């Protein structure tokens, strides 16, 4: 029995969906599968000279040179397609995942298999997630299309958590805030914990105040859907401690510093950091990493009512630092700072937070490259390596300490944003760093979590960013059971 990855993925919004295996079907007969061979332009001449005369003539007639995204179908003597040659151009390693994504979208329904073993993982990921469609609210749902046949069950075991994690991230971000508020996010995390036998708990509403989690409460108290801190533990208690923290602002009006309609339109994605940590957590648990995982998500809706927090308010954080609210639309760092201080008490071996935090990061890097901040050069170098290997673009930015001056307040210990329009992503990262109280290894990702338009590997909408490269780094650092 042979396993496969289909070009159609499905939502994971309910507990039933979460327990569905994306790759639950199987193919018993692979003899009819069409072979796919990737070919870089540098290898074209050697490949061409070994072709039978009839096929060489066909290649020439079709002007195939293995240029990027070129495809060529080779037929047997009976006219049946037996091989598809996929051109990767001059830089095969840089184009592989997107090339297979484009190919999968173009193929007719049928069974296909990749001939090169060294390209199976990235190509299979590209194959599956390129066909993602968020059709939860649509009456018409597309059927399965082309199917990629995998040679070994072990390949399926390695790929399934990654693909499921990416689809989970996309589904959560794409779901509108009417169905993905703090309480809904809580249900998703609870269901995920049940699936992997993890421990789940939450602190809700005014109970946050009794725990000293005042900034989480302040940002979310104006919303009918109560603010909360979600927490999940998984893995061997004696394993190295890994803590993930995700910004869970399920909708951001800007608060009393109200956003304009254009700026507010896509603010269902402001919980993209939380979605990415949930997807990464699913990858970690499904891949059986040898860690003791802790996941913290401060889940709020930044709304407006008579109880909304105000510009000029001063809040005492969980750490005890007082923060003056310069702008209620800089709320993400407020909800994160309590979670970071709480997580630091445990002094984990590694702590990583993900947040859709600043527009300044988008100005610096655009929408597709995720900037990250860390003081640890070894971690930064490793993340850079895996980012390149996984075709999952990230880039290190500096924690430039002189910019801390911008966070000084005349009336409190800190203010929640800088004094001017420059260096906003760095200033926000420095604000977060203040609440990392233990001498631990910490990384902050400032992500967009959205595709503005359809691309080869992903449609318009919510997106998993940086978590494939982070997972590869975590596998290398901690290993798998």
C-alpha cells in the first residue's frame, strides 16, 4: 500500500477536522504513476545527449532548455505520457518548492511520482500546499486533483505534520473574527491539546487581574468576547524546555486610536502570530521532537466601548514595570509583554515569539520576508541556514540598544511605542526584550502572516511564515523521538 499527498487540502476548524489525517487515503497500484524529473539548466546538455533520438527531436521541437518553470511531457511509443521534465533554471535549489507548486496546479487529475529522492520533501510540501483553498464558507468545493505518490510510509510520517500545520495556520487566519475570537481560539488550542495528549488551561476575564496579567486584560476588556491567556504543555517534563508565544489579537480596531477603514479591513489576521505558533506546535508534536513544549497565547480583541483603555493610561505589567499607553493601536506588544515575563520565570532553554507587530517591518522587508531579532549569533546563523535550505525567507535585524531612549516616558517606566516614525520594528523588539527577564535564548519574529495576492505556492490570504525553517532548526537542535 502506497501513501500519497493530494492537491486538495481541507479546513481544520473543528475537533473532527483536527483529527482528520490530510493523507488518509492510499493508492495500491503505482505502476501507472507518471514520473516527474526535475532538471537544472546546467545539467541539460548531459541529460539531452543520453536521450533516444525520437525524444531528443521532441525536446528540440518544443524548445525545451530546462529554463525555470519550463515543462515537457515525454511519451512512449504508444503516445502515452510516461515522464514530465520540470525545468528549474540556473538556481535549482532556489526554485524547487515553487516550481513543484506551479507544476501541481497545472497537471490533470492522475497519479505522479518524483524520481529524485533528494527533492522529495520540499517538492512534496510545495505540491500539497499550493493547492490549498479556504472553502469553509463556500457551497461549491473542489474535488481532489493530481496525486503525488510517495515511495515510503516514513516520508508520509515526516511530511504530514508540516503540511497539516501550514493548513491549520492558513485556516485560522482566514476565518473571520466573528468565528475566530478569543473564545474560538481557545477551542482550537484545546482541541489540539486533546489530539496530542497535551495539557491545556486558560485564565479568562477578570481572573487575569488576580494573576497580575494586567496588560492582557486592559487591551481586551472592551470586547464582549473576554480576554484570556491560553496555555498548553506537551512532552517529557525532563526534556529541554521550549516556549512559544503568539500574539492573539483576534481583531484590531486600533482601540480609541481608531484605524481607518482600509487599515482595519484585514485585521482578522492580527492573530497571525498565534496561528503560526499553533501550526508550529502541531508540527513539533506531530514530529515527536524531544522537547517539553509550552505554548502561551494572549488572546484578545482590541475593541471600543465605555471600558476601553485610553491613550495616556498607565498600566502595571506582570513584571511590575509601568507602561504609559502612547497609542492604543500599539496593543500587540502590550499583550505580549505579560506573556514574555511570565514565560521567563521558568527560564526555558529557548523562547520564540511570533507576532504581526509592526508596519515598519513590512516597510523594511516587504510582505514575504520575515525579520527576526535575537542577541544569540549562533541561533541567528542556524536560522539563516535553515531559512535558505527550506526556501522559507527570513532575515535577522539588529536589537540596536541606543533606540531604547525612544521608550522612555515622563510619567512611567516605559511607553508602548517610540517617539518618531523611524526604526519602529527595532523599537518594538526592544520593548519586548525588556520583559525577557532571564538570561535565556530568545527570538522575536515580526511577521505579516498574509499573502496580498495569489502566488505559486500559496493563494491570497493567511499564511504560515518562518515556521518551516524554525522547525528544521528545532529538529537539528533537539532531535526527534
